[in-house]
C-alpha cells in the first residue's frame, strides 16, 4: 500500500508543474477576451479622435478659401459698380447708395481684402495672385471691357468652387464616419449651400446684366447660361431653406420674403421667358438692388456658416479626444481590475491545490498524521480535499488494523471498525480466520496438556477420579 501511495505521490508531483499554468490560462481567458474587446473599442475611439483632429486641421484652410471667395466676389461687385458707373455716366457712390452697398464697393477697399486672403493661403491658393493683380490693373487702365472683366472674376470664382466644393463634401463624409460628427457634417453642408448660392447667384446676376446690355444675336447663349446658373442657384437656395441651423434657415427665409429680392426674381423670370425689360439706369438699378441685397445677406450667411463649422469641428475634436482618453483610462482600469480578479481567482485555486500536493507528498512519505488536505478554496477543490481526507482516514484505519494484527491483539476495538471496499472485506476475513485459528490452537493446547497430565500422573488422577 505504501508503494502504491508513493507512486501516486510521485505521479502527482510529476504533473503538478503543469497544473498552475493551465488553470491560470483558463482563468485569464475571460480577461484576455475583455482586453481584446476593450482594445478594439479603444482603437475605434482613437481612430475617431484622429479623424476629428484631421478634420479640425483642414478647417482653417476652408475658412481661408471662403474668405478669399468672399473678397473676390466683393471685388467683382466693385468692378461691376465702376463699370456701370462709366456706362451710364453715374457716380459710383450714387449707384452704391441705390444698390444699398457701402464703401466696400470700391476697388481701393475690396482689393486689399483680396490680397490679404491670397497671402493667407499662399502657394495653396487655387487662384494666382498675379492673375488677380493683372485683371485689376487692366480694369484700372480701361484695357478690358466690363463683360470680360466680370467673366475673369467668374473664372476665379469657378477655380475656388472647384477646390472648395469637393473639400466640403469630403470633410462632410469624413465627419459622418466619426462618432458625433453629424452636426459638423450638417454645418459643412450648409456652408457649401451658402457658397454655392453666392457663386451661382452672382453668376446669375452677371448673366442678367449681360442680357440687358446685349443685342438680340448675343443674348441667346447668355440666356442658356442664365438658365443653368438659375437652376443651380435654386438648388442651393432649397438647401439653405432646409438648413438644420434654425438661425441660418430663418435668415434665408426672411431674405427671400423681402420686396427687393422679389423684384429681382421677377426680372429674372421675365428675361428667361423672353420678354423685354427696361434698360435705363433707374430700372436696372431697381432690378439689381435685390441681387445686391441677396449677395450681401449671403455674405453674412457664409460667414455665419463658417463660424458654425469651426465651432462644430472644435467641439467634435474635443469630444472625440475626451471620449478616447476616457475610454482608454476606463479600459486600463477595467483591465487592471480583471487582472487582479483573475489573479485572485487563480490563487484561490492554486493555493489549495499546492497544499493538497504537500499533503500527497506527506502521505507518500508515510506521514499520515500530516496528510490532511486543507478545507478551503473553491467548491471543487474542497470536494477534492474532502475525498482526499476520506482516503487519509481509511489509510489511518488500515494502519491501525495492521498494527493490531502485528501485535496479535485481536481484541483491539479498531479491528471491529469497518473498512470500505474489497480491502476492508479482505482484512475482516483475515481477522476472522486468524481468530478462529488461534482459538483452535488454544483448544488443542488445552487438550494436549490434559492428556499429558493424565499419562504422567495416572494414580493421582485415578485417586481424584475415585
């Protein structure tokens, strides 16, 4: 029995080195899974924060492009006012007052604003500073006609639109991919609608002016262009009317209800229908006053939309960064907590198993008194310890029975205690056989002694018998 127990102990010791890593791996598996999920979400929030920062980094360029576009539009209005002044022999300030424009309609005021916007963009400007200076010098020297000058400025605006429009669309799509970026995407859409309205509204007014001063043969292609610009302007106007920003949509709806804009829109409709309009100074100024009023308010809407974009981009960038840092901190704390819980759980399993291994080694060394397993740990390890302690109790009972048999003390009460299993039955049978054999031996010895006494002392025995 000792040999068998020793083999079991040696086998247990041989395998013991693999128990702790496997248990640790089993316990740490949920920790690893949660860690991977946390890492995935953290990476997602980090990507959102990075995308928000990238979008925020492009907003200053958008702002600079919008400012350049506004400055060039304002300069175009100044050139147009000067041209109309020369054509109709009316002082520019009179036309400005009639149109409702201030002193910014003069090229002396509008030009420096354009130069400042060009300088802010530098080499990234889609409009060359030299080209602007050239057309400005030609207008000042009278070397270019009003129509050609306005077409040149319209070309500048088209160059800006070709860059600004896609950038606004790309940023809007990028913002929609960022958590919480819907507000920024909406403000970018509003800004694009406002800039498109400004572009196509100005183009529409230029087309209208060309139609008014052109001959019948020249008007046909201009009317086609007028229809195209009016359609694009109408699409931008519909977007502004449906803008999610109540302040912007409200401003736009209020503008559309003004009398001056109504007169201008009626003039556009009349010309598109092929009907004639008066071409005298007062009539033209009255008609174009609505276009000027619309452009002026569009300047304000574009400026307001740009500010909304900057605010939304800053808010998104800050929110995404805070969310990322908060999730990163939370994930780290959760990971640390899960690691501590996993370590404690693993220790609650490995410690009782280590004590059980010590008890097994003690039993293998024959030290049954020191072989009891600890009664702590999880339920499973406690059940194993309880079974092991039952085994120790049986081994102790077996040891007691063996010692009683070795002493020949068949009256020892320990021999009467039941030992489970075939081993218990075998020992009980051996005790019964040995006890019977000893009783037979004692009876035989008594008979032999009696017979020997009678043979040696017959007379004495006969006397006792008589």
